[in-house]
């Protein structure tokens, strides 16, 4: 081939030199004598990198391993630069990370003498033009075609290829939520060749540590450590080894958010359960408060369950705590029904047993520092006692007065009758006197009849007064029975308060403090 350039006119004449692939190039510029360059076609006056690119990619086959001897294994050095923990999906058990995958190997077909190409020591080649190892993430949770960037590969004159690939990886990770929200997770990124065995492609560690210089701190997860391990696995299907490089990521959840939004509200609602035993039974809100707290715990449990994986392998600590407190709240509602039953136990019920009076109203009442009676109860009892005594004294006085009056009237009538029977008639004077006595006798009999009627009325009055007093005595007795059962309910309420207080306190310390600390 021959090319002629003269001024603005360019003439091309291609003529091979014999059977060789070389050709002659002739330039005629501004009517100067033409110059002919003999040699390799890449010796043309192109840019150095372009000439070098044409030189090393001449006849290059990217589907063939870059070794001249087929028994030679390509050694891939694998490294990782962690830039960010993007997300940890506990429900789907997926860890999302932003990393730079550093891969390094030797390509025997990508070599050149630097002196012939203006001392070029590094050439950047698009990754789709050269052979690339088929390194994949074994525990990938996304599409295998996603997340990788088509970055250029950096090649050195000795054939050393360095390919740093920024990638967003979604790896499957077995999430252990036993100590949620105080949990730590250990995930891994397992890289290996998909089609080559260890005799063809051998994977090694590029560095002993993971580069964290460009790491961005995550607000939910704290990165504790990343370790690298090279593993060689033999499968039953094949006798060849299959090496891989695994990066183990150890992260811990930051608990401040969950302390303020989950743990502290649970503890405060647990305290509300104790208030059920502080409300007076007459308020009618004891059971309503217990049911409200129980419903609040149910809502919290649903909120926690939405963020946890649907598995029966692990039970979160927060769920255990909520279950314990919900159980205590349910038992508190049942105990509240018992307390209300004792408090409203009326006079139709039997009196409290002697053993209950001695134990509950005696020892336990003193142990829990409950007063024997309140001031209002003392005032009421004193008033009832004084009223009863006053009625009894009034009844006794009335009965005594009526009895004295009846005795006086009966005495006068008996005297008149006796005198009349012991006197005989001898003269008219005596006759007149006897007639007067007869009239007095009639009057006395009339008064006696009236006194008899008065006596009947007085008996009715006394009977009515006695019935009134008996009624008040029965009311006082019934009132004492009611008050005794209310005192029993008060003592039982106080006992249940302390039992649930220590039960809630101990469960909170064990589940939320001791278990996460000494796991």
C-alpha cells in the first residue's frame, strides 16, 4: 500500500512488499520529496497509547485464559475496600454494602517494551476488551448482572492487570435476632470463580486487612471488624479444588434509637400495670386500665414483629420481654377481678374466716404497714356506736317510765276496791259516802281500762323501738362484715402490687440487662 499526500490533495496507493504484511507509506507534503517508512504498521505516527493499544490487542482473544501453558493456573489476588454499610434488611435477611472489589492477576498476552512506546508504564483498557475472571459472590441475593460497574482495567508492561470494581452488593446473611435490639450480626461475602477450578484459576488474598480509609459510618450499625479467610473446598462432584476468598463482617446494632422508641416505652407501660393496684376499687377504672395497657403491649409487639424475620429459629429478647409483661398484665387483670370481688362482697356473704382474720388482717396488714382503720372509718364507727347507745338508753328510760306509771295507777285502783269491800252501810251518811265511793270506783275502773289500753300502746311503742334498734344493730353488723372484706381486699391489693413490682423489676433486669451483657 502506498499513500501520497501533496498539499491539499491526498492520494493513496497501497502496495504490499512481497508476501509480507508490511507495506510502504509515502507522504508528499507541500511538493516536498516523498518519505517512505518501512516496518511494522504500529510504527505509524499515531498517539503512543493508541499505538500501544493496537499493539497489545492485535490478535487478542478475551475468552481464553491469559496463559501460554494450559497447565498454568491464573492466580487472582482478591481484595476489598469497604465504603459503606448501606442497609441491613432483617426481615429478608439481606445485607447491602458498597464496596470496591480489587482484583489483580498476570496476563501473559498484555506485555510490551516501554521504551518502544515512549516509556508508557500503565495502560487503561476497557474491561470488555480483555479476559476477566468470572469471580462472583456466592451468597448473592440480587441479580448477578446488577451492581457491577464497567470500570477500566489498569495494565502494566509486565502483564500485571489491576481491576478495581465499585459495586453495590446484596448478600444473603443469616440474621440472629435473639438479642434484638442488642444484637450483633456476622455476615460474609464469599467470592470465587464460577466455572474454573483451582487448577485453572487460583484465588488468593491480595492484602491481609480490608481497607477502611473511605468507610462512611452507618447510623444504625456499628462496624466492629472485617476479617479475610481463604478457603479451599472439595465438592463430591469433582476431584478438583475450588478456592474462595471470604470476607467476614462483624457488625453491632446501635441501640439508642430502639431504647427511646421501644425499650423505654415498654418499661413505662410496665409501670402502668402497677398502677392498676393503686387505684381504689370504687373508681371502677382498675380493669379498664389493665385492659388498656394490655392492648398497648399488643400494638408494640406487632410493631416489633414487622421488622423481624418470620422465623421460628430465634425468639427476640424484646418479644420475650413483651410476652412476660403481657402475661403479668393479664394476671393483674385477673387479680383485679378477685380484688373487686372481695371489695364488693356484701352482707349476704359469710363472715371472713378466723384464719383469714388472723393472717390477712393481722400479720400481713402489719407487715405491709397498712393502718388498722382510716379516720373516716373510725368516725363512722363511733357515730354508729353512740347512736346505738343513745337509742338503747332512750328505750330503757321510756320503758322504765311507762312501768312506773302503770304501777302507780294499778296501786290506786287496788286501794279503792279494798276500802269499798271492807265497809258496811249503817246510816244515810254512810249511804251517801258509799255512793261517792261507788262513783269513784267507776271512775277508777274507767281509768284502769284506759291504763290497760295505754299499756297496749306502750307495748307497741316499745316493740317498734326494739325493732328499730335491732335493725340498726343488723346494719352495723352487716357494715362490719363489708368493712372486713374491704380490708381484706385492701391487703390483697397491696400484696399484689409488691408482687408485680418485683416481678416486673426482675424480668426487666434479667431480659434487658443481664442477657445482653453476658451472652
